[in-house]
C-alpha cells in the first residue's frame, strides 16, 4: 500500500478535485491518494508573484498535514516550493513538471511542453534551465485552450492543441511532447492520433514517478543540501509550519 | 497487464537470470517479465569495445524476439544500443542507466553512481555528458566489490560499498547515490543505514520507469529523430535483424 | 534625489537596522533610504524552507508599502522573491547576491562567495547556476563566524574570515571575493590587508547597483517575462498583496 | 572625490569628446572625469584587425598617463585591451560593454544589444560567449544608424532604432536592451516611449559601474590571474609602455 | 612512409573503392593506403540501428586485419565504432566526421555540415553534442543529392548543393562548411566559386589529420579511458575479434 | 609546393629561429617555410599585457610581408592576433595552441596542456573556454623548466616535465597531453617512454594542421564573421598595416 499526498498549492478546490480524479485514473491498485488545497494565496498560478506565494502555501499545506504519506506529489505544473518540500520531508517529493520532464527525457532526446498561460513560457524555460536541462528542451508553447474553451467547443480546442503539439515536433524538433497543467489532464490519450510523436500527461508522469520512488523507500538524506535544515524561530505563520521550522 | 521484455546484451545467462529475479521483486502485480540474453559477444561489458558489440547484440536480440511486449528494458547499466532500440521499437525502451539517472534527478540536484569495473568511470561520465546532464553529476565511483567478493566476505564487501557511497555524499556533494550494475541489485536496501543520502537500485529504477511509461502507452513517433528509419538491405546478419532493417 | 526601498525579507528588525545603517555608509549624498522588515516568517533565512516563506514575505512587504521609491533593494544575500518583485515593480529591483555577483564579474573572471550558514553553500551554488554564471564561480565557502563570534573575539573572527577568503583565492582560483550576508557588512575594508585579491561588500554592491539603475530610470517592460502579469483573485493574503495581485 | 580616467582606444578625438560629454551627464557630483584618445591605430573599431591594434593603443594610453585615477573606463563598446588593463592597473578597470551587460543582467534574465557596425554582431556574440554569458544573451542587432544619419534625419533614425530595439524584445525575447556605442549615447532616454522593455545606455552603465567599484576601493590582486605580471623587456614601444612592462 | 588503413564500416565495396580513390588524391607522396569493407551489416548507414551494427563491423574489420598500419581512418561520416577502435588500437584512429569538425574549427568559429540522409541531421547534432562542440555548430543540413542524382543531372545537383551550403553561411551563420559523406567526396573544389565561405572535404580532412597524427607517432595510453581494456571472453564472434577481446 | 609563413609575434629572433628549425623537422617534403619576428613589443609573451601588444605585432608582421604564402602559422602558443589574422588573410591562418588543442581532441576525449610561464595557466584556460572547449580540457599545468634549466641539467629537467605530464594523466584525467611553447619543441618524442598517454608537440601540430588546410585551398569567406572587413583610416601605424586597413 502506497500513500500519496497530493498538494495543490493554489486555492481552487475544484482544481484539486480534478487533479485527484485524474491521478486516481493513473494510480496503481495498491495506491491510496489524498489531496490538499492551499489555504491562502492566488486562485491559480500564472505569474512569478503567484508562484512565490504558492511556494509558501505548498509548504504550509504540507506542514499542517497529519495524515500518513509515503510520497508527496506537488500538483501544479511548475512545482512551486519543490526544493523546500524536499528539504523538510522525510519521504520523497515529486514535482509534476519535474517528473514529466524526466520521463520525457527517458523517451527521447528533446522534449517540448504544451501548456496554458502565456507567462509560463518564460517561467518554464527558466525552470528547465535551473535544472540543467536546457540542452534537452525543444520548446515551450503556451497554445492551450482554457478549460472553458474545451467545454464550449471540444473539437476546436482539441484541434488547437494538436496543432500546438505538432508544431513542437515539426518546427521545434521535439521527440516527445508533455501536456502540462491540470486543465489538460487526460487529453494526451485523445490527442494521440493527431500528433507525430509520443505525448505525456503531466499527472500520469507525476503519479508513476511517485510510485516508483516510494517503492524503493529511499532514506532521508542526513548530510548535504537536502538533509533537514537547522531549527529557526518564526512569527505569524500557521501553527504547523511554525512547528516544522522549529523542529524540522 | 504490462509485458516487460528485459534484454541483457551480454552473453552470460546467469546475469540475465539474476536481473530477472531482482526485477520481479520490484515489479507491480500486473506486470509480466521475460528476459533475453545476447546471442553473441562478450561475457560482460566493461570496455568501449565490448560496448560496441553489445549494442549490436541488444538490437539483434530484440529483432529476433516474437513475444508480446509493452515496453523494453535494456538490462545493462550503461545502455548499449539504447538509441537504436528506441528508433526501431514501437513501444518505449528504457535503459537501466538512463532510468536510474533520471529518477535520481527527481530526488536531488546532484547524483553519484557507484558501480564495478574501472573502465565504466569514464564510460559513464561520457554517457551522462552525452545526455546533457553533466551539471547534475557529482561523481562516478567504481569501488564496487565483485559478486565473488560479496559471496566470500559479505560484511567486508558491504562496508566497502558503504564507504564508496558515503564518499560520494561527503566528498563529492551527491544528494542521491545510484547503485548501478546487476551485481549490486538489491543491495541498496541493505546499505541504507550506512549511508547519509538516499540510495537507488538500478534495476528498481528501470522497472518502475518502464511501468510508468507503459501505462501511458505513448504513440510511436512518426516524424523526427526516433521515427522508424528507412529500409536498408544488409548481409550476414541474423534473420530477424536483417528483416527488421528491411522493414523497420 | 534617489529613493531606495530596502526590503529585509526575514522578521528580525535588528538585522534590518544593521543593513540600513551599513547601506547609508555606502550611499551617495543624493540618496534617501527606507527599510522594511518581513511581517511574517522565519527570524533568519538559512534553508530552502525559510527561503520559500521569505519570498512571499518580501513580496508582501513590497505590496503593503505606500512610500516613494525609485528602486528596490532586496536586502538578504540570496534574494528570496527577486523574480516576483521584478515582475510587479514598476521600478528596478536589485538583489543583494545578484548585484554582488555581477559587480564581482566586472572585476575578474572568477569570483568566490564567503558567507555564513552551512546550507547557503548549496543554495548559492544553485542560485549562481540558475543565473547561468556557473562558469564564473570559483567557490562558495561558508566559513564565516556569527555576529556573536565577532563580538566575543574580533581578532580571531577576522583571522578566520581572512583565512576563508584567502583559501578562495589560493585554492579555488578566485580573482575576487564577495563577503555576503548582513552580518559581514563593512568587514571587507578591514580584511583587505589580509587577503590576496579584491574583496566586495554585499551591501555596498547592492546600493551602488541600485543607484546606477535608478539613475537611468529604465522603463517598465510592457512585453515579455517581466511585464506586469495578469490579474488574479486570491484569498487570505494581506490587503496590500491581495490588491497587488488583482491589479498588478 | 572619484577620479575616472576614460580611455578611448580609437584615434578619433571627436568621439572621445562626445563620450566624455555624455559621461559627465551621468556622473555623480563627486566625480571628476578625464579622457585619453589612442595615439595610434584606426579611426574607429569595427573589425577584429582594428580591435587587435586598439587593445595595444588602450594599454599604451594608460601606460603614458601620469594623472590621478581611482578607476579606469575603457570607452569603446567591445572593450579592446580590457584584460591587459585589469592586469596592470592597481585600480579597477571597467569595460563599457562588460558593464552594460552586467547591469542588464541585474534587470532581466535575457538581454539584447543594439549597436552599429555589421561586424560587431559576431564580435559581440563572441565577447559575450567568452564571458560565459551566452545563456543570458537574447540577440545582438546591428541596425543602428550612423551619427550622420541621425543628424540628417533624426526622426527616421529614431524610428529605425526603436524598431530594432522592439524586435529584440518581441522577436528575440529580450527582457532588457542595451544601446551600445558612443554614437548612440544619450538616446536611450528618448527612445523609451517607443520600446516595450527597459533600455540601458552603455556610457551610463560604465560610469555607474565605475563609481560603484571605486567607492569600495578594492585592493589590487597580489595572487592569481589579475595580479601584476612579471617584468619583461621590450623594443620599439612608447616610453611609458616600455617602462610599464619592465616594472608593472 | 605512412601506412593508413581505411575502414568502411558498411558492406558496400563500391563505396570503399570510391573513398579509397578519393583519399589517394589527397594523400601525401609518402603515404600508402589500404581499405577494408565491413563483412556484415547494412549496405549503408543512415539510422541509429545501422549505426549500432556498423560499430561492431568496424571493430570486427580492424580485429581481423593483419596488415601494417600507422594510423586508422574510420571512413564513414559519423564515425561508428570510433571510441572502441581508439581503445584497442595501438596507433591513432581518426574518424572522418571528427577530423572534419576539428579542422573546420581551425578555420572559423562556427561550422555547418552538409550531408545526405535525413536521419543524419539528428545523429550528427548528437555526435557534435557528445563531443562537447555544440557551441561551435551552426547547423546540419541534409540537402545533398544522391550519387545517382549527381550522375543524372550534375548541374542541378551542384546547384542544389551550393544552395544548401550558402544557406548554412547566410542563414545559419556558418564561417565554414563541411561536405560530409563519401558520395560528396571531391565536390568541395568544384563548389567553391558558388559558396561564400570555405568548404572542407570530409575525406581530405580525415587523410590530413591521419597523416599529421601518424607523423608524431604518439604512444598508446597505458592509463585512463583509452588504455587497452581488460581481457574478456566472448562467444560467436569472428576469430580475430574474439582474440582481440581476449588479449587486447 | 606549400608555402608556410611562420609569424613569431614576440621580438626575440632566436626563438623564431628555434621554432623555424623545429618546424622544418616536422614539415613535409613539398613544404617551404619562412619566418617573421615581431618588429616591436615584448621579448616574450607571458602576460595579458604582452599578449595585447603581440596581437598588434603579429598583424603588423603579416601586413608588411610581401612573400608568397599558402597558409600562415602563428608561432606562439596562445595565438595572439589569431582572429585578426583570420579576418584579413585570404589564406588559412593556424594558431599553434588552437591546432594543438584540436589535434589533441582527435586523439582523446580530454586533453591537458603542459607549458612554461605561470600566468599562461589562466590565460590558456580562458583561451580554451573562449573556443567552447572547456568540457574537453583536463588541466593546464605550468611546470615546465626554462630553456636555461634544460641546458644546465637536462636529465632533471626531463624528469620534471615527465612528472608534470604524468600528473595530467593520473591526477587530472587527461587522455592526451600537449607540450606547448617553443622552448619545449621536440621534447615530446624524448619524453614518450616516461608518460602514460600520448604526447603532442605544439609545433608539429601547427605544421601538420597548416599543411592539411593548405592542401584543400579553402576559399576566403566573402560573407560573415571572417570575410574581409570594411576599410578604415588610421594614424601612426606601419606603412604595410595602414595600407592593409585601408584596403583589406
């Protein structure tokens, strides 16, 4: 039995529910899933400012959770708070963007990301660069329709997405394309016949990476960059987070 | 039900059996495993010359296999023939070194590899570099005892390994260490208490990456670097491989 | 007249005061300085977890400030929240670590950083890498004594610091050394005779970079990665930050 | 009181005068400026051949100067002779291109350069690469009108420049644009309303970087790459330069 | 007297003859040339699968040769088996692609490759990357006509090639262009007047690099990555190769 | 018949003679060699200041030469003026350091340089970096004895050199070592038995690279970074150089 804790660092419960539902579709039989939603901050994350707040919110949600967990999945494509969570958590923490990128690298030499939100293009390019993977990135394209667009005119939305994915393959040289973002969860399977290269689903990648890491039950680092940090006092934080900082 | 085909590109059946046995320990319930052994070439791979032959042998084994498979695992830490297999296979192909490195990157910023065979140090450094991941590599250390050493004096062998892994963490700055190579399969769990950072098992990484990719059933590329290549005639190859080249 | 707003993203007022005092010593005559302290979060920043919270606190402090400012200085060596502040602020935002690194690059080919707090070594190495400057980094050494150490035995503390700086030059190949962190502000001048290469003071670098940028009054980007982001609703944030997100 | 020595390494006195005049407009009150012109070599620098001669001329001008100086500014966008001057000078030496690039990096992730002279495109790309900053460079565009063009039809010239700067932002992804070259000094302020991102003036960047470094009075390196070199005899050089080489 | 052994790792004797003939045209007077053809494998190499087999075939040809040789030239543009041959051979081994790229680097900062076979574009890009030379690569263009095309309509074929080469210079920024592949051997001289930058012939580059290295008679490494590897048993290999692995 | 023009950019005729003599020993029968000495500047090049002057001197020597030449060799290990000469010369220009590094890359993955003059360590590291080859560099060691040392106690000098070369192989991981600098010309052959990896002689590399490029008679670029630059007036230069700048 593997317990996965999903943390959605934005404050929109319906997105948490959608990701949880999608995640269940990809999880193994022996996996139990729970999900938390950020208790403060922006409704969605589409800027560096939102991202900074969401990093705190993700950590806060983690710190106030008392449930069992064998692995944590940070369920926002862009992974705000990932390094902080890795530092304090005794169990592995998987970022949705990070897991997708790494699984894409297992398939081909160069990957592209298709997602929504214009500002994510530069944010994800910098994310990939800060992970040392720029030479593997073919492109980030933010051509995705919104959830509302998909609901209103599914066929047009799918065609738009397929066009974006195909451009990644034919113009940008991608060997594999990642559909990132909760709003696009589950679409990879439907888009397959319309695209010239393998498509990966961000939620699926995160779940299987989490299950894979949990299986090995890797020990917590007791030395180096990701060992538990020293204790520090704080003010005006939630009870759980304050306590986590004091005895990490 | 996921069918994994393991290909051991060297010609030592007992190593194939060991890897298969270890892999079964890490596989999910719904996974069926089969394994092939190279039909020609060196007994083990520990040089660039052996590696070149094993790339051919891996491809040959694949080409002559008629069994069902949803994903292929190249079961030699160093992945001879990986790019060739990815090109011709309609299902995903996972290299043991590649999968381990990518899962290690999901855990921490910098990883080390501990394996046996002095020549593998430079070969794996070049492997990592050719995958664009040099900035994530802390070190490769080839301090591993042989299978015979382990059998003769298990405690001394384990201490030697633990010392090598700890040096990766304390001297080289690794956040996570990979135990690579069939001979070390399964030891990560036992070494845990003796090392200051998470350890990953190469076989476990390959199996969970394979299951994760198979789950998504990614389509075969029909365009670009990993689409099926053009047909080509050949001479003096095995029947299966000759046919594969003619109608890939 | 240039108005500089200093933001100390931790919650220790005495550190804010120290940085402000030091900054005044380096500022031009025509410069007016004000300083804010984080209103929530850790007492100091020495971990990725603290850093994530401080990024939010820095943004929060900025959002709730109504005073005049021509340039903002993020007064924590490591720059939590820098990208978020650059995105929302109409005037330039200068990070103390970023400014120091760039001024060091103006002096020599390779720089080192000497600072306090063991965890900052990996955090600053990743900071430098994410700014694309790894090839210019000779080393980060966290050999600095604490403020208490300096007060107790100034001579021993200075010798310890000088030894660390000299090791950067003689062992790591640095052409120039940065003394980072508020606790070390002003010491560069005193350490000069004991070190074989130029030393830079983090506070001095930040102030002069801020004055230099303010002088040119560069326009706010209206396109691209650092233009104002789209509006987004939020919950349970401070009034100022909530408003900033709604009309950035 | 800070004494800045400007060195124009080409042999056109009117360019020296223009740069000096512009520099005075950006300098602090407590700054005194002097300027030297190359005593031999090409009238302007727009090729690798001219650049090689100008490196010598810059060093020669420095060697024959007896005036007080707290910092030296190499007043040619491209910085011929910068490394040589840093080596021999006891006070900091600031290159105009180098300072501009570093200040641009303080504003945004990726910068572009707009300058005149077709050959400078490759020369500046190589300059940026040799400083390890290629990942920060969005583009170099040599679309600038000549001084004569600007005089003849100022409006058309400004529109041409604005178009080039905008292309850097909208097509090349620059977060910030540098106007390099003496001929464009002072135009950044006027072009602001026509461009979607901050513009930096090369002369302003050099002056404020010089003042900032002079303020800290960094010591001369006595070890390593930029310490004074060993003495060497020479023939047929100017008296000042010959003497400098003999007792550096 | 320098003895060069050419190894064509594909199985088409007429290509071997063509390369040998061309090579003789570029060789010095004191050079004697012999050539081997792969004894098994694909007729030509234009995929990763063919490449893997050809690496083995190149090694096999070498292992079964008893003739005198002072240097080995791997006569396939893409160099399958190069690292393996370098490891086992006591004399230098020169790859045709490798030699061409390095000679191109001696001429200019950025080079392009024009060759035939669509799949080679990604294969050569990865080849250049794995040699750490991506920053020197302007482009790979696979616009080359086939040998049959050239025979049928030489003028059209030459125009097509010239157009491809010119695009490398004018669109991709190449300072120098390599004509790679046996089918294009000798055409560089004819295309000269139609192209704006120097052209290099792959065969000529390989021959002169081989002669240059042979001249110095560099010793075989006895330590490190390219020293002779340890002995290993094997099965079902040719007699020569089996023996080479057993006593390398 | 190939005419090679050697340019020694320092002003010591005896070094020119030594290089010329050594070069003749490595040249092919059909090669004619001439050599020029810098007419002004330092006696030898061992600092950035000397280097800047020597770049001018190399260009000046070239500009005033009226003899026939099919290729130019810049005969100083470090190549001052190389880019300038490539720009103006209609025939190929080969730098001694550049040629050596590229030939070393043809032999192994990672090379080291052993040379004299402490300052050359950082200068050559920067040289390699600016050529994009840092990932291929194992180390630069400046352990070489002077010519006087070699004359006084040849055996001790050879042992010192052998020790330095061996350290490159055993401690720094070099696959191949370059003996750079005129003073070490010809010693590689003698040191062979004492070193564990191939040694290359800088002069030999330059001569064979020059002969190889001359053989192909590559056309002068008429477009791009290395095409002839535009004309420019100048003052107080030698007649030949002034004329070259005016009609390049």
